[in-house]
């Protein structure tokens, strides 16, 4: 039996000090989605179900019709400039960091397939892709990353003095990069507290 393209594989993993991180090769081929804890009040409002009761089967042909598989590269010039500039900044930190062409094509495919129902804007989707596809691979020591996420003021990295945040502000026409900023601040905190970020 052949597994059709309408079957998607999703995996979960805990990332903490007790686990090994995925290699960059694995991260290049996946969107890493960090789940957030919902307020506990939701538990009272929604009965616990398997969620399968409301699902309808989608055959392979219907699934294919939902996707934009255009081979045309549709990132805007401003988006291309953003990712190229980010790639160069990361390469300045370490030649092991950066954004490969495969990842850029996958980001392009992701943005081409944003649902038309308005649940996610292009600016929000772009922000999520930076977090899921790029920042997941930005890890290292304060010595390596501090140059981009710093400099320190009184020994502490802050958003106000971060070169990364200043760099990000140059592209505010594309997105407010709310999630990217949140993850960058988390990485700054890890650099301050531990001397490295994972």
C-alpha cells in the first residue's frame, strides 16, 4: 500500500537540557512550532473530546486542489532582500549559520499557501517562518552570538541595545515581527543567564 500525499506526519518532542537538539539538516526540512499553554479557564468551557468527531475525510485529489504548487518563486523583492540580509548577518557570526536555498523555497511555498480566510496575514506568516525556520538554528555561545544580539549594557543584553532588534526595525514594512522579537529576547536572556543559547 502506498501512502498518499494527503497524509501529513507531525511529531512532538520536548526540547530541554535532557535532550539532544535536532541537526540543522533535520531543521532545514521542518517547521518547528512551539506550542503555548492555553489559559486553564478554557478547560471548563470546552469538554475534552478526541476532536475526530468533526473531521471529514479529504481524499488525495481534494488535498492537492487546496495547495498552490506553482513552481514560480513568489517572494517579493523586499522579502528576498530581508532574507538575504539576515543570511549575511548570520554568516558574519558563523559560516555554520545562515539560510540555505532549500529553506527559502520552503518559506516561499508556505507563504503561497496562506489560507484565504484571513486567519493569518502574510506579515504574520513571514514572522512565523523566521521563528520556525531560521531562529531554531541560531544557537551558540555569547562569544559567537553576542555580537548580533548585543552589545551588552552594564553586562546585560537588552532589546534596547540589541543589534538584531535594530536590524529587524529596518524591515518593519514587512512585519512587526512580534514572535521573532519574543524569541530573540528569549535567546538574549539565555545568553545572559547561561552564556549560550540552545
